[in-house]
C-alpha cells in the first residue's frame, strides 16, 4: 500500500470533518486526493494529535482527524498519554508509517528500529489502537473508527517512499496562515465554533 492509496480511503471516511496534517509532503498529497477547507495543513512536528485532541474535546459531536507521520508521532509520543487520560470518543489519529523521515533525507525513525506505536498507545491507555498494512485493513479500521467510540489510533504501514517521486506534488496554492484562517472560518460557518469579530 502506498500513501496515496491510504489517503484515498481516509478521505472517503473523513468526509468534510476537521483534520490536521503533520509536516512533510503528506499534506500536499492529501490536498491533491481530496481537499477540504476544514483542513489545517503542515502543522509542526509532534503537534497534529495535540491540536486535534483540543478540537475533539471542544467539538464532542464531530469526528476530528489527526494525520501524522510516524516520525511526528514519535516526537509527540507523550501526547498519547493525554489522549488516553481525556479519552475523546470522536478523535481518530492516523499515523502514516513509512518508518523514515522521508522529507529530510529518509533517515530511519524509531519504528524502523523496533518501536511499536500501537503497543505504545495501548500502554498509554488507548485500547482502540491497530496496525494495518493494506487497503482492506485500512477500510476495516476506518469503518470501526467511525462507528465505535474512540479514541482511535490507526498505524498504517506504507511502502518505502522516494521523496523525489512521492513528494512530487504541487506546492500549496495558499499561505499556511491563509489555510488556518480558512479552517477557522469553515468551522464558524458550520456553527461549530463561535464567530470571532475583529475589533
């Protein structure tokens, strides 16, 4: 399974729900697969799950999705203990596991050296943590995550990636600040958060 195949399944189950993506080219691939305005692209390393935890707690009737790389999730591993502690039923964390920091030269992550993020998450108290490695498994995991209360962590193993080809996607046609404003306005328009008036 490759990243695009994984994100195509994710996009179908996500619909237009809020999502935050991690750094690297993964967000650009998601934008090409299925752009939604309620997407905060290119969040800094280790922060997508933390940001989505806050969103999930603030929006309990709305699924919220974090899309992390394994490197970003490992950098923010302590967040899993807080996710388990507050246990938002509507939070789904998708970890795109290529076992490398692909966008900075393909250096191996701890997942490549034996760390198991599913076991880490379960040890932290997240019972709904699974590993998948093919499209059928991804489909099953998202069917489960969208019908059974979470929080959920899905570690999706993808094949090795050559950043020169996997990352050969168009640059964002907007500034990251613009994307953040669009994200906020989209949630306001849906009545999910109060409108903030500029003074």
